[in-house]
């Protein structure tokens, strides 16, 4: 019995190389309809600022809460489970992304808000309550609106900072700034050295 088969990828000429992926798998299993939205989302996430990423997380939490709500209405346990699980995971990520060093008071308020949302999602899941999930969705939509305004304000500030017209002017009579670093000794001009004479 030979455990070291050649060409298996574990040993032999193809070891360490990636296996080629069939075209049907690469395109999402067929018509490629799933690869375009995933590629767009990946590009959007990879090029987003931290504030935009947070906004994307909030939008995802709303989407998964809506999915769970639809699952409750339709009596679909898989939709309910997936929606609630992913919404809670996103809320947990929102909590873990907070930095208490920046603004401790804001950190406490947001942690309390996200913890409340998480707890209400657990309640809504166990009680299969559309009313409770609507409460969480309303809070998330308010949070999304707040972050949307923040992202817009940051974009405006960044655009203004990028223009040369808003730079502070330097007086024309300003004296050169003297460095506090020690001066290097002046070197005499280099003379030509010849090895042949």
C-alpha cells in the first residue's frame, strides 16, 4: 500500500502548487450570476474606509434582520436561523470594533446600544417575534443614517483638504527655519586622484 502517490499534490511534482479550479466552479457554478455581485462586494469592501466598512456592517445587519423577519412570516426555520445568526455576528463585530481610548463616553453608549440590540435579537429569535425584530431594525436604520451622514461629512472634508486653495499661506518674509541638528563639517572640493601618476 503506497501512501505517497505521485501527482496527488501532497508529494511529487505538484506538491505546493494550487490545484486548478474548473471554470464552472470559478464562475459560481454556472451562469456566473453570483460572481459579479460577490466581486463587486469584495471590491467595495477592499476599497472602503473604516467608516464605510462600519456602514457596510450596519447595512448587512439590517439585511439579515429583514431575512429573519421574512423567515418568521414564511415559517422558514432556515431563513430564521441564518438571518438571526448573521445579524448577531455583525452586531458582535460592531461591538468589537469600538475603541474605548478614542472617546470613552461614546464607547460606553455604543457598547450599551449594540448590547441591547444583540439581546433583543436573542429575544426575537427565541420568541419568533416580528415586533421585537422591527424594534432592532428601527435602531439599526437610525444608526445607518448617522453613519451615512458621517461618511458624507468625511468625504467632504477630505475633498476640501485635497484642494490647494485651502492651504494656509506662508508669509513671504519668513526667515528660514534653523535646524537643531548639529552641522556637518564642510569638505574641501574633491581633487582628482590618479593611480598612474
